C-alpha cells in the first residue's frame, strides 16, 4: 500500500500538540545494573512470559525534526492480536490499529480502513511517526524481544535495551516501574533513535 497524500490522521495529529505536558513527567534517574543471568532477572522474565492478555493506557510524547505530538493511548494485547488506539487530549480518537498474523489494519477518524503486512510502515505512512510497533507488545512490558543488547537493574527488571536494524539503532530506557497483580511493570520509559524520541507514561495496567 502507498499513501501519497497527507492522511486525515496526520492532519488531526498536527492540530493537537501540548507536548510540554509529557516532558514535565520525565526526570533524571540512576540505575545500578546486574548480570542478565541473575536469579532476579530470570524469575522476572518467566513471570512476564505468562502475561499474554493485558491492556494499558497512558500518554505519548513524540518528537522528531518535523513534528511534536502529545497523545493519549490505549493498548490491548491478546495472543491473537495487538490493538492500539490513539486519541487527542480532548478525547477524540484519531487512529485505531490492529495487528495480527495477517498484517496490520488501521481505521482512521472517518472510518476508512488501510491494510499492510508491515505494521511499522503503515503506521508511519498514516501518522508520520517512525516507531518499531511490532516489538512494542513485548518491550512495553519489559521483555527484550529481538534486542541486540540489554541491561538489567538490581531488582531484575530491564534498565534498557538496544536493537539495530538496517544501520539504525533503537534505544529503550526504562525510567520507573510499578507493581500490578504481583508483577513489576514499566510505567515510564523513553524510546529513541536519532533524531526521534518518544516519551511513554503508563497510567494504568489491566491484567486479565
């Protein structure tokens, strides 16, 4: 699929950019690292591997040389499907994304549907934002799936991960965690790839 005109999704996004609100939620923190073969890390990852049905909501702050965006998001995950909804701070839904084994489908604000086997490409074409969407279902809960390198904090949670593809390196820094249903899950993180930066603040986890 090729999209040659500015999509209605991107036009809507460009009208709502209170980006500074996301930046205020981030501060500087230090983390001491432990070996990846530690008992704490192995135990924590084993618990995360059983987490296959969940949802979460929060705020995203995206910045690159051409745009700055602040959005609410809701992510729902099951073994069969990933679903992402983006909305403005006024509550207006601008994008619904569904990913399954067939590929990715986006429904825009007018109900028009787009499909592509490449979820990352489809998301970029419709929003102008470059993100590794297909890996986020694991990265967002603190699993280093497909990472080339990662570091572990003292309590066994991920401190950071790196992934390089096509000469481009994504870096995820995990700023803080919260405890939900006896699981330690991220609630503040930063994903970056020069010159792109995405701040993620998770306000609520729902474990099913």
